C-alpha cells in the first residue's frame, strides 16, 4: 500500500475544510455537530484525492535501461553527465566509478534512463565529442542475477 505524500495530505485537509463549509451551509437546518460535518468533508476530500491519484498510477512505473558510458573525462562528475544525458530523455540515476585506493574517477560509468529514451541517447551520444573525449555509449551488460531490464517508479529518482 502506498502512503500518501505531503501534497495529497494538504489537499485532503483543504478539501475537508471546504466540504465542512459547504455541508454546513447546505445542511444548516439539520443542526449537525461540527465534528460530523468535518468528517463528511474529509470523506469527500479522500474520495476526490483517490480519484485524482488513480490517474497518476499509469505513469508511476517506467521501464528503464542502464547504459555504459566509457571514455569519460576524469574531471567529469555525475551532474555534468546527468545534464548531457537529460538532453536525450528522462534520467533516473548516474553512477561514475572511482578507484577504491585513490578515490579518483576511472573514466567510465553507468546511466539509468527510461527505456524509450535510451536508444535515442545511444544513437546521439556514442562516438560524440564530450570535453575533448570521444564517448562510448552502449547498453550495459546486466549482472548474472539481474533481469534484462527493471522497473522504476517516477518518485524513485536519485539526485
């Protein structure tokens, strides 16, 4: 079960207050308690929020593909590489590998992108010039225990 985010919580409280005011004026002759009116407003708000969020469920999961990016300049960082690949489409994660002993970058990394955008990125960026280096971009080979591609939710992005 997915927990509501802060925006949904605030929206339901606002809708509850609006529902309270509307029900209070519409049913003022019944002399209902304010707590009952607020509960009715909260119920109406919950139904409206549920209806609004069900539309977003279709876009919540995006099939991703991990790309190998080789021959990167050693001075390139995750932010610069992310910016380069975001020109081609949705980027979920950028990992540039470092040497364990020295902590210096090794000149290659991995970019996780939406599968629909990944092929376009490979076509546009492979053998292209980036900070005076010719990039090598291709689909990464998956580890033995991984599936060929994974699913990633929109809210599961890494910075």
